[in-house]
């Protein structure tokens, strides 16, 4: 599955939305990639995850980790294709790190980890998971994404593969031209500000 096929999946499933959106990062954009429209469809999700898994088949990974919420589904399915266990990192509570393992999840020192997630804008969720994995002394062997909407602007210190990369404009709220035009703002992400 190549980049144009991934973008076409978003378009054909009505997961590519146009308007004025507040992203999970807090930034504003005129496009929104509603990954859950894809993830709720097992036949589409499994095609995406099979491709992600193939990108890390020779990485030596021993476990797959994803952040909540979309990363749970992706980590599970990528793990299934790699025949590896999968776990997920949840937001930490007050006084905790930004991401934590709960439900008995943990990593072992030097355990080889692939981190996967859905859509990247600023990389905040991935960076939080990277910090969590590093806190266990585990070894990150790769990071995989369904879609990089930063057009490669976000960099990681680990092998990185996005199935698709797009240049989706986004702005700080105070510099948003859509706000200046008075367009109604829609918030669809999981983090509330």
C-alpha cells in the first residue's frame, strides 16, 4: 500500500474533513483526518496495520506500544501481524508523567519496542510514549505512523516510517486566518483545552 492509496482511503471513507478544526495539539487547521472513520472499519484498518507491520518485520521488535486512543487499535493489529504482544500508554494523572502504563503493563530493560500511532501533527503523543519507554530502559527500534500531517517537520531519533506524509497547514490559535475570518471552530480531538 503506497502513500496515494492511504490518502485515497481517507477520501473514499469520508475521513478527510474540510472546515475549521481545533486539533488535539491545540493548533487550528482547515483539514482534519478523522482516523476513527478508518479504524472503525476492520477491513480498512487491517490493511493499514498489515502495511505498518511489514515496515518493522526485520526490526527485532519484541513488543508494540501505542498511545491511547487510536494507538490501542493500531498497536493491537500491528502486533497481531508481527506475532508480538501489544500494550498501550494512557495519560497520566495528577503528579504522574504525561503517559503511563496501567492495567499491569510494563516493559523490561533493553526490550525492543516499536511505537505506533495514527495521525501526527506536533508529535506530542509519540514524544510522551518515547519518554515513557525510555524510562523503563527499553530500546526503541522504530516508530510507525498511519499519517504524518507535518510533512516531515517532526523529527525523531529513531527509525521512523509514516505510511503517508501530507502538508496540512495548521496555525497557533492567535495566528489562525480562519478565526480572523470568523469561521466556526470544531473540536474533534481527544484532548480538551
